[in-house]
């Protein structure tokens, strides 16, 4: 009888351990099959190739408009006259207020082209980044029926370094389509019902700023740093 006990114990351990890889595989398959994941893959592909036109078509319209409005507000609040003039020239409008009249998509495309002109990336390096990029969908978290957050592990190299990053991309279901929501991770502040005007925060939510263009050193989905208007180039 004593010789059977180790065998029975090992069998119990084996029986407990076998379902785990199966569940892991099933979870991975479920993640890959979620319709929002297809949009994430397309979005990251656009960012890697710097295809802002295609990218703008899969980003939620309100996100694009919020980025535009926040950019105009920041430029008007912090830019010098010379810097504001440069912004106007870059966006090919007559005055800074006209930037706010652009469609969200047109602003998004023009803004990224402006960043690309300021910091052009070597085409050869970008190709190496694109060719080496590996994406792994770790999780799809559904907050509601129309809002999900996709956790992605990215890894690429540029012949100098290997860069790994963990990204969260939020998606909103608009009609029957999933679209990237750039503002869903922004902290939101809502005054309590009993709060007085003096206690309430200055704004209802923290504004989001336009994301930076993709760079070879760290290709990743847009993050929302503070926006600074372009500085005036020397000799111009």
C-alpha cells in the first residue's frame, strides 16, 4: 500500500495541472478572436508605418476633436506671438482659432505631419523597427458592452537596442464598429453632489493632449504628454 501513495499523489498533481495550459490556450484564443483586437492590430500597424490618414479612420471622432480643442487651448494659453504665428503657418490657416475649425481627422493628420517634419526619422531604421516588431495580446478587459481595454506586449529592435513595452489601448464601440478611444485612460473628476463651488475642481476632467509621432527608439501607441507648440527654427 505504501508504494501506491507516491503514485496516487503524483496522479493528483498531474490531474490538477493539466487543465491550466488548456485554459490558458482557450483564453489566448478568445483574446485573439475579440473583434476589438483586429482594430488594435490595424492601429499599431498604422502607427508603425506613420500612416496618419488610415489611423485617423479608426480613432473615435470625439477623441480626435478633444485633442484638437485641447491643443488650441494650450497654444493660446502658453505660446508667444512668434510661436503662435508658426503654428498658424504650419496648419495653413489665417489665425489660431481656425485650427479649432478643422475636423478632428484633419487636425490629427496635420499635427502628426508637423511632428514628422520637426523630427524626421530615418526610413531604414523605421523599416527595421517594423520588420522586427512583435505583438502579443495579453488580455482583453471588458469594462462595459461598448468599452474594452486591450493589454499588449510589444517588442522590437533597431539594430542598436531591443525595446519592450507594455501598452493599454482602449476601444469604444460606435454603432457596430470598434474604434480607438484616446481619452478613456484620462483621469476623470466629478464633483460630489454636496460639494460647493469652492470645493469643486476647475474642470470636470483632466484634458488629453495629442500623442507624439512614432519614433524608432520606442515605437508605441500614442501617449498623452503635455503639448508644447513648435519652436521657431533658426534662420527662418
